[in-house]
């Protein structure tokens, strides 16, 4: 799929949100869309997904099956989760038995079974986001477009997103994704599309741009001062969470506490520090929780105030018949304190 000299503005005499966008993505490729707030990242994703049409230029070779997960999902629709997914399976062109199997698969995989008879407006933001992700995957997509897909998800669902992306790529699909949390660090080999000043450029990550992520543990009373100091030093504070410190272990035959390193997290590099050396937070063999994701300085979310609502959302003036629009997203609370 290719965007050829694509321009877009939302009003006839309004400013150009994107100018001369000329980028392409092929089967089995994933591209991460980067940029500051309001620069047009979501606009670029909506153009790629077919939710928006270019003011100038064209999008060519878009796959027939497009999975689209918006950052915000209009959850005030009069459907239960099961009825909504069944309807979206029909919209995707799946025959009856295949549609039922697809709905069951993603309901089970995303932990939605107990919400199947719950109406969409009654869902939490995180659960609504899971519904939005499920509908995009009912039919195997040739192009999967994800706008902040990790927002509002629990740890298990966050871990599932890169797994699902890998499956789409393995089947020959392409994936476009934006993320301000830094979760895309778990997408090795991803290309980077940078959006700034209305233009889109491709940047190849280099070793010089490598980011080190460190988790810090500080007394509760010192959190505000620590955060201020880290930011003053140019670091990016990613998360803050409460952390219960376990009692120190004691060496056999000794009454003094030991600083022995904890057991390595599953899947981590097991070549950790010497057991008699205090572990460095974030280093191999450290005690970082497996559901905390190292984040390399991703820019913030890009929802521009002058971008139109997702088609089908309340207050939107865009037709919803171009692409079926899923249902919602959520914002999760802080999780931990990490700085780079």
C-alpha cells in the first residue's frame, strides 16, 4: 500500500494537516508512526485505513481487508458485546459459522467472555478497547491500523498486542501503529514514520539513537522531588506506581541481610549480576515486573483538537460506511516510575 503525494485538510480554507505524504508499506512490514501531540499521526492512520479520503493525492493498493482500531471508540451504541461483534463479523463478510467461530476466538482470547451480554455503554474504557481490538481481527487483515492500541488495556492484553501483530505479519499482512507509551519497543525491526510540520518522513533507527530505560525505587515521600529532578536532568518519567518492597533475604549462617539479586524475570537475559552485588534496576536479572514495558522516549499522543471525530462516533460529520468503526478506548492510570 502506498500514499502518493497525499494532502489533507479538514476545511476548504483550513490549514493543511498533512502535505505531500509519500510513504509505502509492504506485506510483512510494520511501521511505527511517531510525532508530537497534534501533528497529524492519527490523521495519517485514518488515511491509510480508508476512514478519511485525501484532499489531494491518492492511496493505492490498500488491501481489501483492513482492521482499524481507533484511539477513541464510540461505546454509546445500543449493542451487547456479543451482538456488536457478530454484526461486525457480518460487515466483514464472514459467513455465519465462520463469523461465530471468529467471535468466540477473540472473545476468549481477549478475556471478554463474561462481558458478552453486557451493553457497550456499560463497559469500562479498557474493556471497550478490547472490543475495538477484537472487531478489527475478526477477519484476518491484510492491513492492521492501530491508533494507541495499548491504552486502557490490562497487563495480559498489553502483552497480547505484540503477539497479535506478529501473527498478522507472519500471515503476510502489514501493520501501522502509533503509541505514546513506548510499547512499540517490543516490535523489533519496525520502520519509523515521523510526522512533523505536516510532512511524513521515514527514519531508520540507529545504534546512536538507542535508549536505556531504568526503573527507580524511591521512598513515597520523595517521589515528587525525584520526578522533578529527573525531568530537570532531561529524563522522561514514564510511570509511577506503588511498590511493596519485600523483606531482605538473609545469607545462610549469617544474621545480616543479603543483597542477593532476585530470580530473573521469565524471558529475561539470565546473565545477571553476581549474587553478592546489588542488582541494577532495569538490568538483566533485575526485578522489573514482566508487565512493565521498557519505553524508549516515545512522543505523546497526537489527537489534534481540529481533527474530526472517528466516523460513527457521536458528533462526527463523516460517513461511517467507508470503514466499520469499532467501539472505544480508555486511559489507564500510572503504573510505575521509569526514567530514561
